[in-house]
């Protein structure tokens, strides 16, 4: 691990997911539902954007001008490739938090977002980011912050400690990270099967192991195997951001955080419930629909190699539209000329075979080849019958 990485996993890229909570229009709607009116978000910043699907969609299809930073150069290059020639409202860099957050060329932001960052970085970096928020979040600006809660995740600590310790064994030092993670999971299964500590003394050990055993290695790497793994509650965050003039308003996804992964929205200064301290007048830019269509075309091509990609951009909402991965494959086949269910199903099946990806339906893995073929054909028939619906939502 290089010193620059500060204990953060860099060997595996993060999973390619879209996070609607980062959509500025949705943020305003969520806050309005909680009784807080804010001005339109014109300048936004995402720290630690991962593979940047949300950033790309919002910069190309939305109203705001975006700045973004991520530690991994491959993440930055992926976003640049995805958005090249489509927008001049996206400014991204591959820097440490210390480098990016102390830059003097950055504007004040109406929105600063950190998704999946706060619990997985060092206390030093949290202090750097806190100072950045204090310096760069405008009065009336919004902070989005997601993190793992202490109440929900404390029971996972023994399993996480065991996995990290196993993966760090000297005999695995020359192995790829994905292989080290697999070895650690196998070791955890072994102690469960033989009723050995720590599994013997902790019922939650086996329960959580079952939950994560077959999740993607890229997700597990970034969720469990960073050097830093901190848990928080609302009081912790109030102690950090209250002195900066921020007030907690709502959960960005509208839920109460019962899953243990909170998505907080904090508003600075003008968190009044009458919306009277800032002008709400603003004329949004005219969206370049051709640019959004081209972004979607690139995403459809990318979907043939990315089983977890399931979102396209909407020029009407400025955000993402969740369609499902196999629907993206079907849409791509349709746009390439496949017009019958058999042809579409075969193209989808061909992608699944090439990637070695199982067909999972309602959480169940379908293994019988005939059943897989039948299900893909039914899905293709449903897609054809409703093809104008997904097309209308992203056209």
C-alpha cells in the first residue's frame, strides 16, 4: 500500500452504481418535503466519486456545474472517457483529499456530497474534509454525507477484523486482492463449520458471513478491507458539523436509516423552514439532449461488460433512470436491430455466457439452462411489449 493511498483500497476499482440521492433536483425536492426550501444548486462537488456514474449523469443531463475528485486515476479516466465531448460543466481530478481540499482555484459550492467515504477514511482526512466544508460550502448550501451507523454495524466488527487479519497473512502477500479476500472468506467459513472462535462466541458472525459470502469482490474490498473503518451516530455528526453552522434536515433517500447506512442531508445557515433567506429565482440551462443520448449510447455499450450497470440518463429530469441490467442489454440489442424476442434473448444470453454471469431472478440463481432460456425469452417479450416505456424515459 502506497503512502499516498493512506490505507484505502486501490487495487480493485469500485462497483459501477448510480446514487439518485446525489441528484441536485432530488435533493431540493427531499428538503422541500421536509419543509426546507433552498435555492437551486448551481455549483456542486463530489468528493471520492468512485467510478463516477452519478457524477457523469448529473453533469451531462442536469443543471449544475460539477467538480469532482477521487484518489484513483482509473476512476477519473473512466469518467473522462464516458463524458468526453459531451459537457464543459465537469471538472475532475485524481488527488488526495489533502491536495484537492486545499486548492485555491475552487469556487464556493451550493452542494458538497460524499457517498461511501466518511466511514472508510482516516480521522486526519475527515478533519481535512471538515475544514474544506467550512471553507467552501456556501451559506444555504447542502451537505450530503453517507456513513455506517454504530448501532447497526458494531455486531459486524468481529467478522470484519477476522477477514482483514486473514487477508493480511504473509503467505497471501503475493496474491491478488480478490484472491486474498476469497481466502479470508473461506477461512471464515471454516471456523463456522468447526464451531471455532470467533464464530463460536458470536452468532452475528455466521449471519453476516452468509449475507456477504457471494457479493462482488470489488464491493467487499471497498466496504470491509480499507485500513480505516469507523462507525458513527447522529450525535457524532452534530458535534462535527453543528459548529460549522450546519443543521441536519432529512435522510436523502426518505428512509429513516434503518439499514444502518445513513444518507444525511445537512443545510448551512439558511436552514429556515420558510425559505425566506435566499432568492429561489434561477433559470436552468437548456439540456443538450443529443449529449444525453450519446451518454446513454456509451452506457449501453459499457453494459455489455458491466453486470452491475443498470441506469441511463434522463434529459427531462437531469438524473438517472433505473432500468435493470438485463433491460439495458435488451435495449442495446433493440437499438442494434434485434426486433423479435428470440433474437433479443439470445443476445442477452450471449453476454451472460461471455461474462460467466449467472441469471438471478428475485434473489434466486437460475441454473437450469432451459429455464434460463425461457426466462430470458419472457423478459424479451415483455420488453418488446413495453419498449416505448423505457425508450420514453431516456429519450
